């Protein structure tokens, strides 16, 4: 029941973010290439990530872009806790991504534990994005939360 409640909350948060389409505060973005930095926060009740409840990590994305397709690199660093997997999940590869209007979706593979993290978000300006993420290992949900990032520099 708690998993269902958490999943319902996350889906609601994502739908609320995507409802910004056409509203003040959301921005259509065509160029996201460059370095972006921000944070992730594991959301309670943290049923899947014992010991990481409310963990905050500093993250970066280095986006390369071809049309609306995105690839690149991901890093995770200490915020108020080390990154997942004892800190071994400190880097990854953006294997696929797409922007459409004011929305972004990314798939990040973390080689240390062979997990996949899915990020979805909404641009609140051409240089700021926020959204939700979920990470899976072997098909099982292992972590979920929220994220945000701002562009550090244009290419």
C-alpha cells in the first residue's frame, strides 16, 4: 500500500510538472547543450532505499545535442550523503534523451551497479529544469525522488 501511495504521489508530481505546458513559468527550450548542475533528493517514505531517506546529492549533466536528441555524461557527488551503492554510483552515461517543447526525458546508465535512472522534467526557464526521477536495477525500483538543475555554461 505504501508503494502505491508513493507511486501515486510521484505520478501526480510529474503530471503537475507537465501541466505547465502553455502556462506562465514553463519555457520551450530548443538548445540544452552544455554543463548543468543541481541536486537530487530521495523522497520519503523511502521504501526502496533504506538509509537514504531524504538523501541529497549534487549532480551534473553534460549534454550533447543533435536536434531534439540528447546524450552525454552524468556525475553524482556528496550533498548530505554519499551517492548510491556506497558512493560507487558517482558517474554514468546518458544513453538516450529527448526534449520536446518544455519537457525533457533522460535515461542514465550507472555502470557501477548496472542500474538505469529515468529523469523527466520541465524547463522553468531556458537555463533551469526540475522534475522527478526513478532508478531501477534488474527491473526492480531501487530509488526515486525529485531533481533540479541549472545551466552553468552554453557550449
